[in-house]
């Protein structure tokens, strides 16, 4: 098999067959329907000495076999002497399942090619363990693609807090509610369906007690037919006021977490301790401003309706900015038309500047 350069860590290169297998493993890792949660999305392909696929596997969520184990089980005795191509460095720790390194060694795998190094200090070090046991190891193959696949998970482990996406639905003049407090519906049905899809990609949806009391939202994920989706993120209410027993958030349709604090950093620390990796911030302007002032918003998804109110509630509260020298700049990463509305996706830019 011919070998090609593949940004391999620690020396070594990947073959053309291994690169193709890595692309297939990435596709497996991205299989729709895999629940989000504390674990990353991982795919694995086993190749024989001629570069032919022996077996495949992908991780299906916390508590299920890891991708390597699933592939090894499918391969059986054919795994001996094979090459394991996997999108994440094999883990070496025991959690709900055993170490993938032990499974690979026990199956007699001769070579391991992986993409992203594991950023989890508890699980990292699998590559070194395998190499120390005589397995040929090549790392860093299509690492950027693998990291992008688990961007929020990676961010959470590197920074010690969940990745925060702030979702806004506003009129063209930046209003999220009319002067009488009404806000249903600023955007159209297509944009609202898109929000449900967005919720389906996160671990938690966070609002303040103000939003919970005034809007009485359900914050569930529903399909086009109105049925509840299989994956429901935890609904989080942050604040000191009590949530009434009759609130929709107490309907049992999804988990509920109450955080008695006004401090965004404290709230995220509590969620990080529960292995929440991605939070969708859907609160009102006061809560959004608190997170922005604290520097705890990482991405913005802004739905703009072609409508004007002229007055009403602004999309965000006081940011402590009194001059253009302090303006908060964002970097636009996508602009898409969703029905009659426009969705702007952006990341927070560098430090405020003029």
C-alpha cells in the first residue's frame, strides 16, 4: 500500500487506504440519531493487511460500546493483525465501559491510526500505551475534521466549561418583544422549526427565571408533526425566584435543573460538573447581557424577521458599553434564509475594539 503524508503526530504516515478509511470513520461518527451528552462522537474502521475493510463501528451514546469495541466485536477473530482507523485517540480509562486500549491489545490489532488526540486528561494517553505495547501508532490524520465533528465537546474539556450558544429571534430593528410583552411569533414557522433542530444538538437549554415566569416556555425539542423528539436536552432555569408547580417546565417532558444563582460562571461550573458540554442560551436580554459581560458566549445564532416594531424590548440588555471603542465585535460564519426569515451565525470576535 502506498503511503502519503497525513499530518501524523510523532512520526509515521497514513496509507491511501487508511485515509479513505478515516473519512469513512468520520462519516460513521456523524451518524444521525446519536444522542448528545458527555461523550464524543467516534467512528472506527478495521482494515486487513491489504487495506480492505474488515469491520466498522461507531459510538452510540454514553453507556454503549465505544466505536473500537463495536468494530472489534463485528470483526471477531479477523481483528488479529488488523489496522484500527479511529477518529479519536483510543481511551485508556474505565468508565461505564472498559478501556479501548485493552480491547485493541486483546484483539491483537497491529496498527492504530487515529485523528484527534483525546483532550480529556482522564482518558488521554492511549496512544502512548499502545505504542509501549508494540502497536504501531500514527496520530493526527484528518485531525481538523475530527475536532470539528466534536467541536463543543472538545471546547468543554479544554476550557473546563460548556460551550455556550446564544439564540435570539428579533425583528429587523432588534426587538424581541412588543411593548405589551408579547413575542409570539416574531419569526415564521420555518425558523421556529430550525430552533427545534438547534435544541436537538445541545445538552442543555438555559433561561432565566424571568423568561420562565413571563413566557412559561416548554423548551422541548419537537418534530414537524409536533411530537416530542427522542433526545431532550436538560431544561435549566437560572435565578433566585421559585418556579411554580404549574409551570410547563415541570411537565416531565424533559429533565429540569434549577440553578439558584445570578452568576453565569457559577451556573456553567455547576453544569460542567454534571458533564454538560453544550448549552443553548435562550433567556431574555438581561440574562444574555450577563453572559456577554462575563465573556461566556461563544457562538450566536440570530434569527432576523423582516418586521419592525419601533419600540419594545431590545434583544440584549446593558453591556456597559458607552462608546464605539468598547463595541463587541462578532465574526459572521454563516448567513442563511430560513423561510421568510434570515439566520445569522457568528462567533465572538477579539476583545472589544474600535
